[in-house]
C-alpha cells in the first residue's frame, strides 16, 4: 500500500511534525543498539570489507532459532559446524600475522584439517558459544590488522599473498556462506555496499591467471580478457591470463569481452554457480572466454 | 518526502554490514516521524520516546526483518512504531477495563504495509486536508491525489516551483499540527 496517496500524505505530514523527541534520546538509542548487536570491527580502511561480512553473518545468525543451529547448511555441515569452519580459516590468517588464534592449538596449518579440529572442539559447546568464539576470532583479527600494512606477506594454508588479499578472500568466503545460511533460514540477504563488492571483484579478477594455471591452461603472455562486471561495485577490468599476469581496473587490448553481473562473478569464483550455464555475454574469442569461466572456481574450496 | 528506493537499499546494506553511522543517519531522518506517530497514538511523550528508542534498536538488532524489495524503510519503521504504540494503548485500555474505542478496532493486518493507517485514521487525514486553507489544500490535492510532480503543480497554478514546494511543505506542517490536535 506504499502507493496509497493518503498513507503517503500521512507519513509525509508526520515527517514535518515540529515536535521531535528530546535530543538526549539519540545517544541513548545508539548506545543501546550497540549493546544489542555488535557493530562491525571496522567501517573504514582495508579491513572494512571483511568486518562488514562478519557483521552481516552475525545478523543472519540473529535470525536463527534453536532448531536452525542443527540444520545442515552446506558441505553436510550444520550452521554450528559451518561457523567453526569459518573461524578455523580466519584463525589461520591470524596465525600468519601473529594475531591471537582462539580454540585448541593449531596442529596442521591447512584449512580443512584445522576445520575438522575446530569443529570437533565446537561440537561440544553450545551454538551461542560457537557464535561468540567465531565473532571474537574475526574481531581479534581485525583489531590486530589495524596496525599491520596491507601488503604484508601472509602465508595462509600454504598460499602466500599480501594479507589484504587473504582477508578479502576471507570476506568472500564469509559472504558466500552467509548466503548459504540465509537461504536455509529463508532470509533475504542484501549485498555488501558497492565499495566492498568492488574490492572483492578486484581480488577475483586478479586471481584469474592463477585459476587458469590451476585448471591446466598454459596461457602465453599477451592473451587477455576484458571483464565487464555490471551492477553496483562493478566496472571494467583488464585481465591478462598468463601466469604472473596482473589484472587491473580499466581497459586494455583483449581477445574477448566477458560481461556479467559483478556479484554473480564473485560467487562463481567462490564456487557457487555452474560455469557451463553461467549467464554472461561474450564477444570475441568465445573459446578463451569459456576457458576463463570454467577456470574461475579453481581456487574455491569448501 | 519519500526517499528513493536506492537510498533505502544502501542504508540497509550499511546497517546489515554493522555500520553504526548508518543507524545514526536513519535515526536523524526518521526519528521525528516515528516519534510523531507514537505521540499521535499514545498521547504520551515519555512513552513515545521509549517506543522511538525501541523501534530503532529493533531495526539495528534485526535488520534482516526488513526487505527493501518489499517496501520503503520509512513505511517499515512507521509500521513498527504504529504497532508498538497501539499495543501500548491496548494494554492501557485493558488495564483501565474500559471499552476499546473504535480507533483500536482495526483488524490485525495481514500485510505489514497496511498497518500504519486504519480506515478511521485515513478519514481523519482526508478531513484534515479538507480543512486546510484553500491555497494549501490545492497544492496538497494536486501533489498527492492527482499525482502531479512539484514542477507540474507549479505549472498548473502558474507559480514558481520554489513557491509550490514551500506551499506543499507548509500544507504538510499544518496537517501535522491538525493530526496532533485531532482527538486530543
């Protein structure tokens, strides 16, 4: 009934009301809100995209009933086990930069092994304890990184990248699993703000040369794709596909143009969606474009 | 005036992402509306401040209960405020063991969006419009009931656009006053 003119008039008139609440109410509201739901650990700087996804997952968890915690979400994991998985991988990034690692000591620095270890530990705890542990781990990592340079090398799970890229990857994985959880709970999950989508898409574009190599393509230097990502946070990327090629924002000589939705592309790279049936417009070398789309999920895991 | 949907979407994304400053912006934009609505129903400023606080805290705590694809943020907040205010009045009425007045007899809304304005209250709004001075009633009727834009209202009446805009605002303010007094 948003279109009902009387309703619209009524709300418009109330917004022009001349007796607002006391000014002292505003700080009370903000303080009380903070106590009810923890704000993101960072809302600016390079850790903000990750911190935002943690806060969003926490909001989804706030919608879960007691029964929901035992429901399988993805990979045969319950919501509680999924959180332990996320905490395990956040913890490995923490380990790489000497930030606090929660839970039992890390015996193997590898994602799935650590996941199993932490799931074993968390299964013996109540879901809200697991939720608290996961959030505490993520926030501790953010706090620690506030004084770390983003290009600091980090070796996480046997894979070395600047720590900012590991954190963006953590943000993407958290986002994707939040969407998994939201789907099971029947909650509609909004996208991250466009600025956070953009840096995530940038990481995905930059991972493409490696994804091509992992998929068995030995691409000679000079072959490149123009990635036209649509929607808020999208844009144009020039993506050289040879190993060591560096994707950059903007345009350049390319043999194919792949046009698709920016969020769908991020999710494809994160292992969601079928590369064969992926909705993308292709111009130029269709074979190369297809190779890229099929290679895109190569770096994704559970 | 109703904010564009894209604005709502971005604010919602920011709140879901845990950005406290977004809640501050939402509060600044909608607190007068939420508070005014609560005062209108409860006739009690102290209770209305409690309701205002609870509306914004609830939105922050459970932002996913709102879906910008299904309605405006303004409408959502107004709906929660309306419900809480009506609940309060009902509790009071029950406590006084008095007969529940006709304005509280509205049926439980199936769709949240319908909840803010009962037929009884809508009649009150239309009556208040009818009592506006001619020049203000004219612009309000054109802008709301004939779907004219500010520009068109100005053209229809041969007024500069700024004058048409300020007349509409004045009309809205008069209406707000009339609604606040009505039934008091």
